[in-house]
C-alpha cells in the first residue's frame, strides 16, 4: 500500500476527547479502539506538535497517523485566500424555502439552482432570478441525486458546495470549511446540520469533530450541506454521474463510502453550523424517518460489512443477558470473565491495568443501551407483547420480564434526555424518541424485504476489544 503523504505544514492537531495517554509512549483511543505506541523519537515529535504546528515532514507523518486513526483531529491553518467555489442547490417547488436558502448564501459565490421538474417552473425561476442565480431546468423529475448530477456538470471551480433548498446557511460557513482543503487528501468537509427551530435534527451528526468512516461514531455526512473537491467527485463518476440515482435516499452515504474506499478523506467539522428546516408536523417527521430507513438495505447490498445495527462484545453481551434474565450468578460470572479477559489483553500489550473494572462496567452499560435501541427499532411489537402479556408462572417472574422489556424500551431515550434536560419534558422526549426509532426501523424492514437481505438486521460479534499498533515515530 502506498504511504499516505504527511499532514501539510501549518496544520495543528487536537486530541480527541476520548483519547487517553496511558504512559509516555502508550496512547489509547480511536475507532475501532486501539493502543498506539510511540518510539522515543515519536514522543519528541508529539511534544512539538502539542505546542505548535506541523513544521517538518516527520511531524506531518505523525500528525497524519494520529488523525487517520481517529486519535486526534486536524486543525487547518487560516488560508490566505479561499479557492473558487460554486454552489449547487437542487430544488423541486418549495419557493419560500429556496428564497431563504439563497438569502443565506448571499452573492459571494456563484449559485446554480437545479429545478427538478417543478410543476410550475415560473415560481422557482422567479426566486433564482431575484438572487442572481443560474437556473438549470430538468424536464423529468429524477430526485435529489439526479438534480445534483445535473448541477455538477456545470461546475468548473476547484470546490463545489452542495446545499439543499431547506437549509439556511449563514455568512462565512463555506470559507471556514474551505480551510480543510489545504490537506490534499480531503475530498469533503461537512458542517454540523442542526434544526432551524427547537428540537432535534435527524441529520445532526453530533458535536465532536471526526474523520468520516463507516462503522465509526460519524459513519457518513448528509449532502444537505457540504463542501467538496470537484476533482475528487469527478473521480467517482459512473457513466457521467457522481451520485447513484437508484439510491433515493442514501445516495450521500454511498458517495462518502466510495470516496473513503478510493483513499480520500471526509472531514466533519461541527464548529461550522448550518440550520435545516425540519418537517412541520410530527407525522411528516416520522414519514421522513421511515424514508431514511428504507435506504439501509440498498446500502448494505452495495457496501457489504459497512454497517451493523448492533456490535456486541461477547462478555459484556452475556452480562447484559444475565441481568435482563434476572440471573445474577450468570451476570456476575460473565462480568468477572470480562474483567479478567481485558486484564489478560492489557498485560500482553504491556498496558497499565488501572481503571479496568470501571471500563468494563461502561462496556456493559453501552451494550445495554445498544441492545435497547436495537430492540426498539426492530422488535418493538415483541417488547410491547412482553409488557402486556399476562404470562409467567409467578408474579415475580412476570414483573421481572416486564421490567427487562421496559428497561430496553425506555433506557436509551431516558439516557439521552438526562444530560440535555431540554424544554421538552422526559415523557414527551421519550415518546418522540421511541416513535422515531420505530419509524426508522420500519423503514429498514421495508428495505430489507424489497432487497431480500437481512444484513441490516444482523448484529455483529466483535471478539477483539482493541488493536495493539506497532511502535510509531
């Protein structure tokens, strides 16, 4: 495999909040979790990186390794100039939203509005004309992917921004993202997409920066708003199209994963925010969640192994099973085994053993939460049946089963609500969260039936809790 170029001079690196420095030469973090060993030379290089920028090839190589492994994140230098950018906005109707979107974009960069066969094209043409945008008309509706492909054919600038008409961009967001392209490996830089009003946004990928890779905390970024290197998108063309028009939705996830497989980097920068107009009614929001869920099976067919609804580690999973079944002896034995198994792994790697018990307790908690989310999405009728069924030879056993089902159903939502304590009360928040999961899961089921696959429903057993990397300088 060809060595990747170092991170360019002028970049800084910022440790991921989850990265731990175990000893002078041992680091733990990343996704999947790994132990990284630094040689004495590597430790000296890191000391310089901690207090300054990349100034040499050796520092750049270490910075690249740390950021590629997800242990740290690159902070680009302030650019002297911003590369030329063209903005592509696909739209079908929605003139009011388009007007707000174009107002937010302003006139700093040329804008191409692609009308995807609006029933009354005059309304879209009028909005585009008022804002000085170039209008491209499609006579046949092909969906967002087809509209973006049409717009991309008219782009000649180094960078291209893709913005949906229901977004409300703010001044300066493109310039902030453009700084990431000082790294020649970056193909896409994406902002955090948040709700324009109160409440959550289904496209929000969280508040932590990330490299975007399948089966990591940020597995993809939506094309609702992002900035891309035009030449990288051209390399992804198939029969003249960048986006796969057969995927509707899911074309953005497919593109991101193809870019990663081709060796490009996709960066998520939550310090840059773009507001997104969410559906006005709860029913419309749930319909959108169902729609998103239908994309999972087609993506699984195109990218085998790139996604999993639930990743389990054997000993924590057995511990959770024992707790849910009210078998304390089994749960205790499994937890003890998990601690000893991790201790054996750490001793073999020469890693300090302090904190092993709390770490394994957290692994059990995360397994319980993941299992609850999985069961709510894909087996909610079963949970409901356990909650209302009169079965059970004794009251204790009957209520034990109900308690286990209730913990799976309510636990993940309550855990998400506690640190926020938003204006939405716990009952409303939990009800909305469960409804979202059920709608999304129903979409996944529908997609699986259509594609005749069960891959998006099958949990993955991970028998390797962490990777031990060889010394790095």
